[in-house]
């Protein structure tokens, strides 16, 4: 079995063409957070916009790709996990298949994050 790992990239560096992403990977592991009023991180907003536009267009540019989303946040905020949840939904709307259930880490939780990550 051959395994190629692209490495860690900022969401904005993935470009606006999701079909190009499909040709680069079979599995997409996304780690993101929300800040402010549920906004995406600045190095992620272009990718999120590309997902949104593709989902609105009704195509399936990520058909055949699998994804998993790891969300970071603090539940003291009303917009807790907005961006990770939206990302998970949009990836599925774009044709990607969920490889694993989304994991939501809460910095204000008493849970051990290492234990939560093992479930991912």
C-alpha cells in the first residue's frame, strides 16, 4: 500500500478549485476553529468560501474524497464550533464522504483532550 501525505497546509493555500484538491488527495483531515462571532481563521476563509460556493452551485467537486474534521473552541462563546460544523456540512454537500465523526475539543472542558483525540 502506498501512502502519500501532502503535509500540513493553511486552508487558503489550497486554492479556489476544489476539483484540483480532489486530484491531490483521497482523504482530507481538517483542523479548524472559530473566533469572534463564529468567523473562520484568517488562513482558512478562502477555502471555506470555495466550499460554500461549490455547495451553492450544487455540484459534487469532492466526490470520491473522504474527510474528517477536528474542531477547536471554547463553549463559553455562543458561536462555539461554528466554523468546524459548517466545514463538515459543506464538505459533505460538495460530495465528500465523512471518514470519521467530527470531534469537537472544548478548551473550557474538564475532559482530557488526549482522550478525546484518541476517539478521532
